[in-house]
């Protein structure tokens, strides 16, 4: 489980540093906040929240996602 996106973000950084990782898989549950973001590009924290049997992924705000976006944007906080 990716939880707050920290584990997969660490793996992404490791891959960028040369660790031979072929594929990263972002798991989700019924809240699917990250799945929906990657599918649609829309990050909606004002959505229905569902309690599941995987509380580490019961989130509506993924604080580590901001770090990935910052990295992909070339570490330019002003980039749109």
C-alpha cells in the first residue's frame, strides 16, 4: 500500500538515482484519491471519505504527492 504516497515516492527517487527498478505500482483502495488524480489530473480533497480495512490508505490528502509534482516540475515551485 502506498498510504500517504511516501513508500512509492522513495522508490521513485531510488529509481532516479539508478536503482534498477523496472516498474512502480501505486496501490489504492475505495478512496482512490491518487488513482483518480493520475487518471484525470484532478486532485479533489472535498470528496466522500470511506473507512476501509486498510487505514494507511484511508486518505483524502496525500502530502507526499506534492513532492513528486515538485520534482517532475523541475523543482520549480512556480511552474503551472
